[in-house]
């Protein structure tokens, strides 16, 4: 419901065709990236929107718990909240994450 407002707020791309190939329907049901989360060794930021009905937050949170160096940020709102009402919180989390996890370490 918020896609147009989030992705094209100034209505500059009114001819943008928002479609996908029908063949994606055959693959989307088996798409489970979280099943490999335990293999991720680099820092992982997982941003979930608590009221999201498109991408449910539960599986993402569970996958993050399997990744050894993960951090979960919960945003209030639906799927496009990081672009709309929770934008500042999302940007703050995304900017601070690499500073905390990827900052250069002092030589020993």
C-alpha cells in the first residue's frame, strides 16, 4: 500500500511498470535465505519492520539469531517503514553499524 509513496514520492516515474516475470512464482516459494544464516561470519545487520505483512519479521529475527555476529534492529511500521515513517531510525542504524563492527582496531 505504501510502495508508490516510498519508492516514488515525487511521482517522477509514473510510467514505471511494476511487474515481475511470471516464472518467479515457481521459485519464490523455495526462497529461504535464512537457512544459511549460520554460515555468515561477517557482521550482519538485520532490519525488520514489526508490522510488515509482506516480509514477516519472525523468520528474519530467527535467522539473525543463527548468525554469530548479527544485530537486529526493529522498526515500527510496515514493509516500507525504512523509507517513510522510520527512515531516520533506519539510517541511523545503518550508519552506526559499520562504525561499531568494522572500525579499525588498534595494532597489538
